[in-house]
C-alpha cells in the first residue's frame, strides 16, 4: 500500500515538474518599454510631464529613426515610438525635452 502511494506521489510530482519546465520554456511576449530617446549615448524615458519650450540654441537635434516599442533606442537621435519621428529634442537643465503630441515633454535619464 505504501509503495503504490509513493509511486502516485512521485508521478504527480513528475507531472508538476514537467508542466513547470514547459511553461518556463514557452516564448514570452516582449514587454512594452516606456517612451524613450537616446541622446549622447544615454537613454532617457519621456514622461507625460510637459515643459516649457526650450530656447532655439538648446535644440540639439531631431529624431532620425525609431525602433519598436518593445525595444530601447540604441543610437543617438533614436526613439521607440513612431509619432516622434522628425521631431526636435533639446538639452534642458541636464535632462532632455522632446516635442511630441503638440507639446514639449521632459525626458529623464535612466540608462547610460
């Protein structure tokens, strides 16, 4: 009786371990990243916080390329959201401001 019970427990444990292994090996959907821009080799996350328009001399470039929202920018002047393509960005008080959706938004350093 104890032998059958032990085999039943071991079998159940084997099924749980196999199911866990399959779940861990299944491909995961890529996670969406926050809106980001790379400037000077540093990645900045763009916030919803609007900021005043920068001075003309503070504008340091325009968005030149984009990547998918599931990726982080890897080149200067690159963002991960297409609606920013061609839009100006500026260096403002040690951070970056990016123009999109009709307003200037503050972008804060996170990587780099």
